[in-house]
C-alpha cells in the first residue's frame, strides 16, 4: 500500500507555503514563496492583497512540495489550509474576487472615528458578544469599502478569509470556519457563528456571510479547475483549517482548556485555552474561537518583537553579520553567545517596545532604553540586545497576569513555538521570567502541522483531533526556570511596568512618537472608551 501524506497550505503575512507531512507528523517537504502586499498610494496605511499573483505563487508551492517530496498527487490523503488572520476577501455573485486586504491593513481610521462618534459604548457591546474591538476586525474595513468604494460594496455578495479563499480556489466552495471567522468581530462567540445584529448595529449589510463549518470538516473535493491549477488529484478531500495561531496551538498540542502557548515571531501571541466564550469585563484582551470545537482562546498580542530584533541586529551588530557571511553561522547565535554572559536583569537596564495588551485602547510607547550607565564593560551592545529579549519575556508575564485577571486561571507550563523558540537563550529567559517550565516542540512548522492534523482528522486517518495530536506532536526540549534569576525578574517586572506607563504618558502628551497605535485611536484618551 502506498504511503499517504497530508498537505497544509499556509497563507502567511510575508509568504505562502505548502508543507507535506507523513501521517506520523514528520515533515516530508516545504516549499515557500515570499509575497508582498502593496499600499494603494491613494490610501495611506492600505495593504492590498493581489489574489491573481498570489494564487499563482500558492500553486507553485503546491506543485513544488509534491515534487520535493518525490510522491504522486494521489498519495495525498487530504489538504487543509491556514492563514494570517484578519485579512478579508470580497466576492461578487459570480464568485469572483473584487477586493481584498491583508491582515494589518490600517486604512480605516476615519471609519473607526465615525463608529466611536456614532455610539461611544458600541465597541464595548460588540466586544462582549464577539471578543473583538475595532482594532483588528473586519467592521471598519467593510465600512471603508462602503464609504470609499461604494461600487465594490454594492457588488459584494460574499465575505471570506484567506484560508477559505484557498479552499474556494481548490474546490469552488465558500465556507468559513469559526477560528478565523471569529476574528472579524461579526461572530457570536458562544454560538460560534455569524451575528447579523452586530453588522446591523454598524450599518453593514448582513446578507454577505457564507455558511459556517467547524474546523476539521470536509468542505468539498478538489475540483477540475483546482486540480488543473495545482497539480493535485481531482477528488482529493479539502478540509476546513483555521487561523494561524489556533492551528499553531493544535500543532503544539495545546487543545485542552487551561493549556497555554506562546508563538514568537514578528508578533508574539499568548494563547490561553478556556472552556467558555466569556470575555474580559474590562475589554482588555482578545477572545477567539479555538480550532477545537467547544474550546475558546484568550489571546494577548504583542506587536513587533521580532521586528525589533531584526532592527537591532541590522543597526548595531555589523561584526556578527560580517562573521555570519564568512562562516555561515546565524548572527543571532553569535549575539546570544555574548548575551549569555550578561547577568539576568542587565544590571538594572531595561527597554520599552511592545506593551501589555489593552484591546479597547491599544497603543505602544515610543521605543526607549533606560537605566544604563556610561560603563562600556557592563553596558555594551550585548547588554542592550539582552534587554530586548528580557523586555519581550516580561511582556509575556504581563499577558499571563492579564488573562489570569480575566479568567481566574494560570497555566502550570508554557508551550513556546515559532521562530523565537529556536533561540535557547530566549527560551531560557522566558522560563526564568515566568518561573515555570517552557516546552519547545520538535516541529518548527507548528501552524502547518496543525492544518495537517485537521486534514488527517477530516479524512478519517485520526479518529479525533486529540488522536492526531498524540500521533504527531513531539518535543525538542523543556527549559526549567533558574529560580535565582526568577527572583531578579520578579523585582524587575514591577519597575518595568511603571517605567512603561511613564513612557506611554509621554507619547499620549505628544512629546514622543508611539511605536504603534490602533486604527482610529488618537494618542489622547478618547471619550467613551474603556
């Protein structure tokens, strides 16, 4: 009998990839193509999605993954999809794409302002039902289309997300699933389906929402056009996948209530599983449907930690970059070797980049390093570099405290995945700051593995999502906390929160430029928001 494989197609912010897995979770191939989302010069902050070019890139990845694995298309038992969340696609009644934007599109400042002026309490009401605010959801973007491109708005027949767009291209069927659908802000969390009343509150049409199917449901087989475009075998089952963080949780085994995971990349997400769709009374933290039916996730997001690391490397670590070019060593590994020599707490120095999330009033202070002395032996570029690592770990601590305040629960260990988990130093700092074990999975493509698990579940290879996790998820290493370092970080954490609050106040006064501010949110505290 020929061996069967599972395919995941992942539409990320910066790239698309197709990944093939053996049914035991071993990765067989991965082909990736970078893509970019261009700004329309007429609309500052826009991030258009090129569905024609990007589908061509996705097809190249699918064909390349099959070729790299050296298998036949008929050996693929099932396909599932995942993607960056929040990106949306609009279709006309013939099923053609007519408008699309990527996830951090920020063109809707005017529309957020209009919503706040229309009813200062509405955002809180929407959050209590959907777990979302205006910061990332689809509502302001749909209002933008209504205001700025009325001809597109009138032609719109269906709204979808990017993982569903991939399924539509493969099968011709449009079905949305709860894990990504809930990030639109137009879902009722508890029922895990559309809530037309939310759209109507905001003056948005309620007749553009496709059917909903739970993650792991077989949507349709690959049709003739999908097979022609991708080289997949016509008739291959295509299974509803989910949002990238939710499927990352599946791919790391975080599928039960009270489990938690941290995903570290350009953005960092803290995901805490719960058994209810209850939201935070103070509207501070996002709540999404998990990709596992009957489970929800509190999600605390940190903007730009990975981008801060890249900036620091490129701006200050030229010797490591040059050595990397000569030896092939990773420049981050070279920087870590020196940063390990710096004691926990960086001699009292700290920095302010990303802040603890406040979803209803979400902004970050101006980037700052503070508390250093003019002593080059202690305060050199490696001290500053380690302070960046510590800042992000302190931020995770803040997110854990935030979710505990909202739910009353705290995990006993953390799963750490994503690009940042490749760093032993960062993993150990995270364990030391939190004072708990940090488990790093063996498969780095955790999101793609999560999609493959759902594909296998939908195809009947695994009897349940739980069985899929048991058969595929393995661990690379567990980091245990150094309790002496933990005590240093316990003292540092309280100081860091006060320093950050002071820096945020400077930004609110207009004296410094914020690192990031949510769409429509003025630096002065808007009336009516929490």
